[in-house]
C-alpha cells in the first residue's frame, strides 16, 4: 500500500469504528466501505498513476529495451564498423561483411568484468599421521557484474596420490559411507578416512547446496575438465554481484595402513558465466 | 673473514626468497571481459574483432594460461552449461573449433603469459569458408592457469584456476524462428507481493535466439497497473530457458545506489528455488489481477501472448478485519445488554 495513504486510512477507519459503536446501523456499511477502499488500493486504482509508454506494438511488433550504461564497442577496419558510434542501441556490436558479433550481454552493466580469484594455490597438509584429520582452507572470490549468473565447478585429477608408488588416499565417503561429489554427509569420525571438502559462505550465499551443517563434506569430482562433461558446482550465483566469497575447507584423514609419504593431487576450479 | 661473512650473507639473501617462494601459497586472480560473444554469420566470412577480448591479471603473481576450446550444450533452463566429452559431435562441422582463434599481434596464441597487474587486449578471429554448412556451435574459451611446479615437500593439494568466456556461433543462412511458451504461471492465491512469475520459453529453431518480452499486469477494471520487462537472455537451439525480469539485474548491478533491502528481497525471491523468476515488485495485493505475457522470439517474430489470472488475498488484513468485527460485535452486545439492564 502507498505509505502516504496510511494516515488517511487510519483516520477514516477510526471514524467508522467510533460511528459504529455509537450507532449499530452504521456497522455494516462501514465495514463494506472499508473493504471497498482496500480493494481500490489493492487494485491500484486510487493511489497509483497508470503505467504508460509501453514500448510493445501489436502490428509491426517492436519491443525496444532501453540501453543501459555499458561499455563502448571498439575496433574498426575497412571491412567492418563499430555500430554504437552511429547511434544503434547495442553497444559492443561489431558488424562486417556477412557477420555480426555482439560482445557481452546487452542488458547489464558490462564495465565490471567477470573476475575469479583463488587465494593459496598450494594447500599444504604437512606430514600426515594416522587417525589425525588435517583441515586446510583457501578462499574463492567471484565478481560477475557482467554476466547474469555463473557456476564454479571443481575437478580433481585423482585422489591424493603418492608419486611413483600408485598408493592413493581415496575420496572420503563420510561417516555414513554415502557422500559423493554431489551428495554431502557428516564426517566427524576420526576412523573415517579419505579426502574431501566443504564450502562456507563468507560474502553472499553462493556455496553449492549441502553444506548447511558444519560437519558435512563432499568429494571432488574425480576427473579432468578436459574429458568430463561437467564437474560438480562448488559455487553458484544467479544474479550479478561483486566479490562473492566462499571458503573451501579441505580435509584429509589416513588410516594406520596408509603408506607414509608425500601425497599430491591437482584441483582445478573453473568459473563459467551463464550464457 | 669479512669476505666470508659477506659471501654467507649474499647466499642467505639470495636463497631465502627462493625457499619462501616454495612454501608461500601463490594466488590466482584473473578477470575477463566480455563474458560472452554472440556471433551470427553467413559463409563466407572472415571475422576479426580487434581488441575485443580483455584479460587482466589482477593478482600479485604471474599467470601462465593455456587457451582451451571446449564445446558445450545447455544444462537445465537457467543458462548453465555442460561440456561435451572428447569425441562427442559438436555439430555439422567437427573441425569448427580449428577455425576459431585468439590473436595477439596478429598471431594465434595457445598460451598467454600475463605478468602481475597487467591488462591485455586480444582479437577474436573466425574464418568460415564458402561451403561451410549452416548450424549453431556453442563453446567456451577457457583460460586455464598452469599448475606451479614448485611445491612444498609434504602432502599437498595444488589448486589451479580457470575462467571461461562463452561463444555462441550461428552460421547461416538462418531458418525460420520457431518456439513456444513452455510455461507461464504463478500461484493463483497471493497473500502478498512481490509476485513471482515462471516464464519458460522453448526454442525449437536451429539457431539461438534472444527473445524480448514483457508481462503486463491489469486490474479488475482492465487498467494497466504494472509492467515487467523480461531479460532478453540467449536461448540455445532446441532448448528451454527460464526468463527472469530485467529489473532485478538492474537493481543488482546498481546495488550501491539502490535500496538494498528491496534488492535483497527481489533477489531472494527471484532465486529462491534455483531458477530465475520474473518478479512484479508490488507488495500490497487485493482482488483479482490478470497478467499477460507477450514475447517476440526475434525481431521478425513470431510473437506469442498468454494470459493468466491470480487473486491477491492479504491474510494479515483479513485477519485484522475479523478481529475488528469480533470486537464490534462484542461491544454492541455489551451495549445492548447494558441498555436492557
């Protein structure tokens, strides 16, 4: 409801109540009148200016959206021109003989680039000792001012592997034995072994689902991005935004039968804007 | 003696940075602009968009990036994608990705070396011969950081970063644009606003489209009282996509200068069930309304229209009414009782 109308309603309504108390015959009309008033406000008949200037057309069909504040297109040659210099509504548009290239989305503030950062590329677990879980963290930050959504997927090339021996610390299946790269589960038992991760929001709420409980972990998708169709999302946003930040916690725990040594793997995070 | 000390000092000062570099965790910080290219061409065509792709290493560490081309298909209906497996067909021309290149100084590049705090522009080039078959191709240009060779002597997970730029390439001549309104709905009863609408458009054309549309809200008297501009997102060939309202993206893009509570409310609503929704931001609703979706799949049409109805019933106001009526009845009953007494 229009806040400017609230005092008026309050006065009117109070008057009705007083009248109703003094004369019962007015009660029904008063209630009826109040309902009508609310209905007219709800239908936006008495408080709101009519929507005007629709840009749609029924005959030739023109739907034109306003041009938002976007970057200018650039680059010219003898074969093509930058069309925004001649007053077209689509900046970032390159045209030439037989082609048209639109660079960037035509509806969002595209001066803000698509930016992805990772702090701490070497997640050092130190020397692993049996039944002594080690956790380490790093931070992912994403700014997607120029795209309307994004997904950060993660892939590991393999479990933690001792080079030269083939000995591997497998991905955790959590305490229940049920967690995968798409399903999270609790991992608190020091006798549950393996390697996994969890995601916690720092700024925004873009962590993938499944990490509401602080003891829940998942596996990384065990493949390379080159051969896989799609890794599991660790971070996902459906709106534009700046500096959306999450903390990734890596956890590893080994059994007494795990051969001692240095284990390594590679985790690749890919930030992909939506199309 | 002094000579020995100075040699030791020199060796320490020389080796210390190397040792610390091995332990120090370097970072990845890369920005790309634009995040997407939408290219429509008719063979033969030689596209060279000069200085159209900008990469910036915004971090403090140098980046050595591999340029990887990966074809994709749409995943779900909110603009996400999944990459094709190696060997999977990308379309009519299996060698299409060989005809695309990123140029620096007119030379195709497969790796890019970006020093810290450096921004560089690159050209996008595509060369299509006369006999190229028509069809759409969707792929990402992936800029993948190469893993550092220096690692601590312990158990380590090494992280690498990558950023994608999507390319929608449509090779014509284009066929007729076809599609349909797959879904246009909202809850019939609305206790309060904002009102979320599900708008799903199916593209059955052989090329991608970016339809433009609006939802007009009319009241019970037929007056236009609201308008929702839909975001003209790309819908890939033979896929369905949910269309959000444009307003929420404008709000979000200008978050610093807009009412952040309103932004958060609309954003929360528009993404509450992990799919984009078109949102009418009106908060007070009472009575019947009609929402009419009109969408043009391309500038040449076709144009589709569909209407739905919903009713606003503000429960908190109705509850208030009930309480007031009960109070009135109680007061009048008491007054009558007193008069009779």
